[in-house]
C-alpha cells in the first residue's frame, strides 16, 4: 500500500502564533519539532495499517530557504521518504505512479473561519476567497483536488476542529479526522499536549487506511472554473495576459479549463 502524507504546520498542536511557523524566528524551531513529531505519528499509523511505501510532502511556506522545508530530517521516521519541492503543487511524480491513499496532517481552516487557528488560504496577505466550480475551499481543498487528479482519495485530515469540520464538509462523513486543538480565535486554542496529539494521530492514521473506499477521490468537476478573490486590486495585474485567465472584477480572476489541474496550472505556476 502506497501512502502520501501531505502536511502543513498551522494545524499542529502547540502552534498558535505566526512566529512558530515563520522560518528564522526564534520560536520556529519549537514549531518544527512539534510538526515533525506529528508527521512521525502519521507514519507509524500508516505502517501499522500495512503501508509499504510512505512519502511525506511538506506544503508549508515558512519563508526563504525554509519554504516547503520545515521538517527536521534527522528526526524523521526512517520508514518514510520526504519531498522538498520548490513550488507548491509542483511535485506530482508520486501521484502519477499511483498512490492508494493520502493523509493530510497539520491542516488549517480557510481564510475567514472564525474559530480557525491561523486560518488563511494560500496567502494571508493577498488571498481572500477561493472557489472551485462555485464551491468555497481552502488549502485542504487544493491538496485534495491535486490528489484527486490522479484518483488518490484523502482518507484522513488532522488539525484544529475547524479544519476537520471543513474536511468533512468537502470530502464527506467517511473521512477520518483527528482534532488536536480547538480554536478560541485566530491566535488562541485549547490544545492537546504533544504526546496525546501524536497518539491520536497515529491511531487515526491506522484506522483511516483500513477502508480506502470510505472516501471518494475529490474531483471539483469538468470543465472547471477556479475563482480567486484577492484582498486588494494590485494582485490581479500579473494575470492580465495569462491564457485561460480572465480578470472578472477589480479584485477577482477566473481560470477556466476542461479540468481542475489545467485550470489551476494556468494561473498558479
């Protein structure tokens, strides 16, 4: 069984401040240790479920050389391999070869979620709203659509309660979730201690892989329209001459194509 672990930092228990997820900040090293610990828990759970190949892809933009490179290599479980990609959603080789299931670890809720710890979508400074064929999504939706483009189901989402709720709403009640904290606001949470959070994630990962048919691969629909609303009007200017991309408002663009992957690549890369 081949398993893809797609991860982010903001949904990790113990993390509630931007300083913990920003490369180079004094608190970032604490965040990296907490993050790597939860990844290892998911790896252990996947192994217990019978996974024979596990690849981890860090999707956290920590800034500078730490972007998509926040895991601590010497502390990672030796039974996984990990990817450092240069651009988000760039690495698809593993998916192209066929992957049985994806586990999403450390997820955060979409921008504007009141109880979402460090909630944002792609960029907290520029993106306001994202929709796939009219369905509002966050980063869980982006990663799920990427996996679904190669028929890979997402069977687990871990993070705060808001991220887990968002995952179930998008992917269905068959999704296994592990909420390691409850948001009290954007920068505060009631949380599980690291050891308990890792125990919960390991068990959830093991259980989620017991029935790979519980969640269908996510497919936003074909043809597909990706609609992005930005916080300010200046962010749309770079898309003025992109084929397949239309400026549809003073702060909005639409990318349209026959499938999600093409629509996404037209403007995001």
